[in-house]
């Protein structure tokens, strides 16, 4: 058992060698306070033709395992070799060349699976933009509003519904236009459809290679969906050049230690930017990708732990919530600790909020097992930038968002004592599908994409020490007093202060007289311990815009179907507040019930 409250050593052991990209930072400071950052290391040349890159990887190692996945209720793993995966992709591409309306998108509704990988590369080979959509969109019921919106917006020529059983109701309900339907079991749906097996059995002709050779850098490869946290999702136009540039950036900044050519185990959903990057880069670099069907929520994380006990990796990728769950298991499970750290060189987390206590506990586990610390790097980016364009690529014990990758110019625009983060580079989208107004608003007058995020320098006198996340403009709101609440930064501070007693929190609410908190407690969190930790936190704050007056512990976990939590494990504050209006009413009741934690004597 490892101590969950490690004492930080003033002389900690060295980091295990990670061989990250060296820091060579160019800094330009303008008279108006704007700061420009970019790496002097140039973006390497790359082939933007992803199917061609995959074909070369398959030719080098036809017998190597490309993908592996578990079958429910069976032991062990099923897998497919590079040669067989290439055959599946070419056959499916042939069917698309023969049958799909030219140029119209391929809508792909699937979990991480063989079908998802095949149809992504097959769509690209056939020069069809791929629109990857979460299977959760088809499980929400009702009028399937979000899925209907995506179908109307993209007008797909082909819809791949990988699971007929999960998609049957949606297919029966929605207007799919003249789209061709492909699914695993056509007999389960009330519409003409072609089976995936039929696609895989297509006889490949030279038309596939001709189509593949015709791919150009500026062709649209994908329409990636934004989270839709403030409304219906936008469809982000992503070109092959965007994809190739970002894959090259990530490969350069993390370095050879990432081991894309070796073994990867990953759960991140492939219809999201970060997960798509893992799939794309592993298969074009010739690695083996084990699909982890776990999720960073308590009810589903056991599957990830099961897999991590078996598969050792040099590079591990998760969101802050997942690391919070992982460290609890590492502290008590010696077998997991041994396998997890056996090859590990780098851990990557989402740039917007790994808590320092979780970081410290992870390092305590690493030191106990290996005698070394492990490099934790951030991955900071957006759907509009394909994936991460900033990362920590230097040794540090501080969490943050790091420094720009090669080919990215970061523009920091002063916002009081913080900076708004903007970016330019070949990985940045040209805009949103059929949304000229929103596209124009997303870029400033110099062509920099506005991320909407805020950052500060870890050391204002040493920019090479990197940036730290300091909130999101969209998460900032006013109390009825007119005082601004810096929601993102305050939430991060609360998570750190309440660790390990909580898994997440939601701040309430704009135009209210004081701040209150909805809390998902961990197994160690009780009303008493959380109240004590909140009181200690309040003692460090000044003013009502950062002091918590009431709190309520939630029994029901965040709901993916209600969009309270994304497939990446991030919380949608507005969706939680809107769905749990009764809980918010209880927080602000004149006579609160016994389950409300009351802090201080004013409320």
C-alpha cells in the first residue's frame, strides 16, 4: 500500500529517461502586451496521404498485430494483422468507390472497434470526408436531436451504423435522406442496408489505388464534432494537411519514447480529437493498438484496470479524472503497479486540470516501484487544432499546458493578469461547415484561432518554464453582486483542495448571491470530511467570488446520455445545472435541508 498523502521530497530521485524534444523557444513581446511564442525547431516534412502511410506500414510488417480488442464474456484478446487490416480497408474502399455518392461524407457511428478503424481509412481511401459520431448520440432516444442535426448538416452519402441493435430505433425515427446504410446486421433494422461483412468481401481493383493516389493535402479528410456544450455541435473542417501536421507535431514534441511503433493501450474515443490522433498515428507508424473498453468513471474504470494489469506500455494517455481513479488503484494493487511501470516513460494528461495532489501521488507510486519519477506531459489543444499543439516537453514537477509544438505560433493576449490563448499553424482548421458567422468569430484579425482558454506563465521571467491553465472565458460568470467568478481556475483549485475526497465538482451559479457547490464524492469523501476541507479552502480565499457557502453531495453519477459528461470524462457544467435544477434549488433554499453543507454563518 502506497501512502495517499506523500511527503514531497526536497531532493527527489531523477526522472526515468524520456528523450523529449529539447526546449528552444522564441519569444516576441509587443508594446500592447501581446506575447508570441513558438519553437525554433521546425516542423518536419510529412506525407499527408494517410492511407498511403498506412499502406507503407502494412507492407513493412504484414504479420504484425495492428489492432487487438476484447470480446465480451470471453478471456483474452482478438486481433487483426496489418495485412488483414489492409485487405479489409481496401475492400471497403472498393465498395465505397463503386457505390457511394462522390464527395459526400461518410457518417460513422461506432465505438472504438475494428469497424471504426476500417471505415475511417476506407473513407479516406475513397476520398470521402469522414464524420465520426459517438454511439451515445444513437442511444439518447426521443427525437435524437443531436444526431438529426449532424445528419442534416453533413448530408452523408453513406451512414455506417456499426451496431444495428443500438442504432435500430434511431434509423427508424430519423430522416436519413438517400444515404446508403452499412451495418453489422441488416436484418435488425427496418431499412435496406448492406452488411459490413459484404464490404470486407468486395473484390479489390485498381480503382482503389487510383483513388488513394488522387488524395491532395487540402482535401477535407473529416468533419469533427465540437462538444456541443453550449448548443448543437459544430462540424469542424479538417484537411489531410491538418491531420498530417498535427500528427507530426505530436510525434516530434513527445519524441521516440511515445512508442507509436510499439504497443499502445488506449480508451480515448476515436470520434474525439485526442483519441482519433492515437488511432491515426499508431496505425501509420506501425504500432499495435490495444483497445481499452474502460472509461474514466467509477462504474467502468475496472475494465481499464483489468487491461493495465496485462499490457505494459511506454506511453500512457488519460484525462485528469482517469488519473484520479488510477492512482487509487496503483496505491493498493502491487500487480497493477508492477505492470504499469514496467516500460512506462511518459504519461500524458489533458492540459486543463490535473491536480497537484494527484500528480504527487502518481510520482510516489512511480518512485516506490522504479526508484525514478515518470515524466508527466500535458496535451493541450482543441478540435479546431486536430489535437494537442502544446505540451510539457521538459522536466518539471508542476502541472500545466507547456510550450508550443513545432509549427505552432501561440499568441497570448492580455486579459487582466492572465492571457487569452490564440494559435496559428498548419494544424488549425479553416472553419466550420456552413457556419460563416461562427467561423469569422473564431479567428482574430491576424488569423489566429481563439481557443477561449486563459493561461499564465509559470514564471513570468522565464517563459521557457511553460504556461499553466488559468480558466475558460466561457466558464466565467457573475454573481448577483456583480463580482466575477473565474470558474475554470476556481474549479481546478477546489479539485486540488478536496483531493482525494471528491471526483469532481460543479460551481453554482450565475446571478446568485453566493457560490455553492455540487459535489461527486469519492469513496473516501463524506459530508464531514468534505465540509472540513471546504472550510480550510475558504480560509485561504478572499471575497465572495471564490468562497463556497454551501455544498451538496450527489448520489447519481454524471450522465453521458444527458451530456453531463463527455466521452473523454470532462464535465459539462451547464448541462449538470440545468438537469439537476432541484438540487440547485435545495442549495439556495431559505431553509436548507439537513443534507446541505453550510459553511459560515451567513447562508
